[in-house]
C-alpha cells in the first residue's frame, strides 16, 4: 500500500474481555471492558462502553478523505461467502 492510499484508511487494534465481580462479596456482575489502539499513531485508551470506543475511533475516521472502500479479501476456499454480504438483492 502506498502513502497516498494509506491516508484514506484508519487502522485500529481492538481487544475485548469480560471481568466477573467478586461472588464472595455478593457481586455477581459481569463487566465488559476493552482497549483500542490507533495503529499509525500508537495512541491507545481503555473503554467500558462502546460509545467510548466509537468516540475514540471517530477522531481519525471523521478526518479521513472520501474515497473508495478497500478491496474485500477473497473468500476462503470452500466458503459460502459470495461477496454479497451487506448488499441488498432487490
């Protein structure tokens, strides 16, 4: 990928996990947590809500120039993916 096309995309590494409360203390809640990193800058943050993840990502996605979507990878051999996911058939 050349420099010109790199500037049209935003790459992120996102990790999700779940943490259980302390059942011995009567806390049986399960909390979802996450971490996201903007790959080119290395900037990262932890989040507890998807809204916080999206707000972090919007900082770069909202600044992207308009352009074509990246090409979809070829389906795995034997896959039933016909490449029409997300497209209406009507």
